[in-house]
């Protein structure tokens, strides 16, 4: 079966520690599947101290919106993680 999503963006977020990456990943991963629509989807994975978000979309407008959404989610998770460690 062919992938219905013609466009893809890979967002990579490296962290100073595996712990910080795990905290950010755990915070955003709960949104995977929850904010998908008929034009875009995303997945979040972690490998060591790096979190990777892959956004796939049917069109460039949906891709831009997905990238903006996931970037904001990661930014919020980073802010909360930093405050929690302070």
C-alpha cells in the first residue's frame, strides 16, 4: 500500500542528557495520534539523548502546520522540564 502522505519533515532535538530527552519524549508522545487529521500525521521517537519527530502530510500547508504544532509541543515540554529541574 502506498503512503498517502507526499511530504515529510524530520525534526531532530538533541539534548545534553538522555534523561532530558526521555522527559521531553514522554511529554509529547502522548499527543501522537491525538492531533492527526486527514491531511497530516506525526510520530515521535527517542534514541539516546535525541528526540525525533517525523511529520507527514498530504500537502505543504498541512506540513507547515504540523511542523509548527510539534515544534511548539517540544518547546513547551522543554520549558516544563527545565522548570521542574530548577
